[in-house]
C-alpha cells in the first residue's frame, strides 16, 4: 500500500532523527519531550508499516532508494532551532492530514483518530519553542530565522498527492500555510520566501530520491539488525 509506506516512512525516519537528541538536548525537560515525540512517531510507523508488510523487514532491510519518506524528515538535526523548525513544518502538516484521514472513514481512519491527539501535542511543542526562540534574544531569533529559511525548500513535497491517501491536498496546503503564518507572526518571524515547488525546490523522497545525510542515518539505524540477521532476543 503506497500511502501506508509513505506515511510510515515519514514517521519512522523522523522518530530516528529525534532519538539522536538523547543525551544532547539543551535542558533535561527536552530530553523527555523529544524522546516522547520520537516514541509516538515510532508507534505510528509500526502500525503504518504493518499495513504494507513486515514492519521489521521494511524498516531494517530495505535499501535507501526503497524508502518513500519526504526529504524534510531526514534532514539532520542541526542546532535546536533547526530541529524545532523541522518539527513545526512537519507536525503542523501531520496534524491537519490526520484530522482529515480520521474523518474519511478509510483504512487510515482508526490510526489517524488516535494519533491526531499525539500529533496535536507535537505541534503545540514546536509552536511553543518557535515563539520562545523567535521572540527571545537576538541570537535565538536569528537562529530560528536561519533554520526556517534553510528548511523551507523541503516543505513543498509535503503536499504532493500520495496514492491511496484520499484528501484534498490544495485545501490541506492552504490550511497549513495559514496556521504556520499565524505562528510565525506571533514569534516575530516572517514566512520564508523562495520556491517550495518546481525546479529550484527540493523534494523527491516519495520517488526514492534522498539527500546525502539520509544514507548515513540509514546505515546507523539498520546496523544492528543487519549485523545479526535472524537473531532473536
């Protein structure tokens, strides 16, 4: 199932990226918060990947070109502002998407109805930190601005239609942009300029084309499983 694989890979890859913050978060509270968000996403990934096949085989035995996640979620964590910008873009999109899937009555409705409550917290967490960093010190404002602009070109791919995912993508995009604009204005930040779609934008993850950093992340994520094939614990 194309949609289950795409949405499952989004959740799996972002979960791993957030897990990389363990032991490195700026404050203890964020150690817990980021770990909890990562675990929520991993739970979603397990359900979605199980709809497409064996969850472990799909997570640990596929090659890079077989993954269908958007390029946004695979971007390196960078500094804390960079991670928050990625979370703001993605969690705002994911909450709006799951709201629509929960109402649709299709195969994703049960998962979406449960997960949308988790994702609402993910979005609220990202908004809180966007406001705190954007309307904080000159240093935090600049870091947040740079992070938002550097990731902006990866956001267009979020709204490319996914086969089997029956939503109105243009309406979803409009709602995402309106919500994002409201948050950034309150944070004294501007919506970045520049293309998000077309030749100058990034994003072909749904077709299996990924950025250089993804290959390194995947090697780390799959190392243990591939080193001990067939092992039981």
